[in-house]
């Protein structure tokens, strides 16, 4: 690890064998009413040996005379703002099409970058905050040479609608896509093992995400405020769902957790007002603090026999909850666990009355205690009404060459069900040349005329796409059409 005295001048050669250039290595704090970071202003060039593997946060910050930098291939991470306010970054000739590369690292972009951007092949890392605030960026092409996407890399890219991440990427930093409000879908490669903290925070248009079997954990607030996310399927590899992971995902209606999940973090599903059902595996032993707070759409829930405790305010404000099934393994129910669950009328408890009386129930437990307790019982399983598919006339998609759109006229066979056309949705799923999903576009619905509605969608840039048409129950109307003639 290296720290330098701030008086260093001219060219500096870091000695071979050094493994890390530490945070603020060539920067120090000065006091002029308050502390501010100030760099080695006389440092002009730096020679880094191939023993170095990392460059720390603000390592060369404010080294205003620094114009020559070499970064060897051994370096696998560069801290945020490592070269900010240096002469290297400030010199106009170092920018290529509004993008700054240092060695194999894409360090930064200017806010003026717009439309599609193709990262040059050979780039190994998209550095901290590289594209942050590029509101005009609509799409990005990432080459297979990239191994890491660092913190805040695409934060606030509000016009970015889709992105394909190659299998070479093994790490995605915190807040990497935070605030990408236009992002509708994303596919993660098998090389990624965890979804970091706040990675997709406030991606309010995100409707789907493909999580591979390699992922073992969902980080803190990873999908918080993803209000358009309607459902998510977690692979068997996931063992933990962290704090606020899906909080305020108001469009989320259902989720099934695999048997591999052993812990659900505090506030994990807090404010998921559209959530109507959730399946918990036998591997879960406790319901964490505020885990399902304010899930007003949840009407019933059955807890597995593995659960021993329900923590404070776990179901607080679940005003639609009418019944719950509790196993006799439960020994404690925290304070306000069911506070303001005004509709709770039935508790189905698998143990005896004497076992029930031994459960430690915290204060404000009257919402639970005022319900009818059914001892030695399990919740009755309602028989769902069969979903009756909406029958339609044979559908022939058409291409409108003038508007470059696909038109799907839909006519129902049963005119009395014509109002259900208001719920019909068309999605265009696009795939790359390897058959890997890269994007999903929702069609635009025209006015319903009698028993007919016309839905249009933009034609993808490639020919490799499929059309998917569903009714309001997400039952396919036409199956999958792979080609339009």
C-alpha cells in the first residue's frame, strides 16, 4: 500500500511490488475554515508497476499538473474520483467522443453524451460514476472484455431503456443503475453472484428482470421503488434477501421464494401495496422487522413450520389481511406485529390452546388476540375459480411500413366479453444473435371499437423477436409468434 507526501513533484515511479495505491494516496486535507482535499499540485506523471491491483478512492484527486498516467493490466479496481480534477482529465485531447479512457478503464463521460454509445472493445472496467447523470443516453453496448461495472456507473441515466450485460462481468457495484427511470428490462449474466445494495433503486419503469442461478444474495434496497415490477422469480441459489430489497415495489403482486432462502431482511417487502400472495419456504425461521408492513393487498398468509418468531411490526398496516395460519413452532410474536390489521378475523393455529397461551405476544397484540383462534387447525385452501381464456378471432399481425410499427387487430369471439379487451396487452420481446433475451417493449393500445381493439408496437432493430399477447389474467391469447410475414 502506498501513501505519498503531498510535497511530491515531477515524475514519480511507484516501486515494484506495491499492491495497492491507497485512498487519498497523493492527496491530503487542508484547513481553511473547513477541511478540503488538495492534491499534489506539482506531480506531473506517475508510473505504476504491474504488481499494483487497485487504486483507491481519490488517490490522485486534485493533482492538477498530472498529465501522464499508465495503468497496467494487473489493476482490477479503480476507486471513485481517483483522477478527478487532474490535468489528465481536464485536458481536452484526452476525451474521445465525450468519453475518457485511461488504459483499459472507462473513467468518465461528459453529460453531453446522447443516444447509443458503444464501449470500445478491450475495456475492462466501467469506473465509478462513469455515465452518472447522462440523461440523454438511450442505449449502451458493453463488450465481452468488461469484467466489472462499478458504483453509480449508470446512476441517473433516465433515458436508458434496456441493457445487455455480457457473461464476462463478474461484479456490479452499488447504485450502478440507481435512478434509471426509463429502464424497462435487464438480463443478468451467469457470471454475476450477487445483486448489490441499491443497484436498481428507483428504476420505476422496470417490468422484468432475469436473475440467473449464480446469484446468491439480493442486496439492501436492491429494487426499492421499482414500482412497475409485477412479479419476480428467484433462483434456488438465493439464500438471503436483504434490508428493503423490494420495499415500495407497489406493482408487485406475487412472489415465490425458493427453499434456499434462509433470511428475509427488515423492511424487505415494506409498502408492496399490490402484493396479494407470497409463498414462504420451510427454510425461513423468522419474519423480520417490518418485513411485510403496509402490504394492504395481502389477504391471507400461511407461515411454514420452520418459523419460530414473528418480529416487531412484521405485518403492521396489512389492512386487507383477513386470515393467517401459524405453526405451533412459533414461540414469540413481537410488539405491533399485526398492528392496524383491522380486517383480521381468523387465526388458524396448528397447536393446542395450552401451547397458544405460552406464546410471548408483545404489546398492541389485540389485533391478533381479538380474532377467532382455531386450534389444531390449518387454513382452509380455497378452490380457485378456473380462468376462462378470452377467445379471439385468428390474429394476423401486420407491419406498417410508414410508421415502422407492428399492428395487432384483436377481435373477440364472444361479444359480451368485449370489455375485457381493455386488459389485453402486447409485448415485443427482443433477443440477440445468441438467442439471449435483451429487451421487452409494451405495445400501445388504441381505442376499443365494439369488440375489436388494435394494439401497436415499435419494430425492434433486429429480426430476432417474439410477440406475446395476454389477456387481463395473463393467459396468452395467441401463444408465441416468432416471425411476421
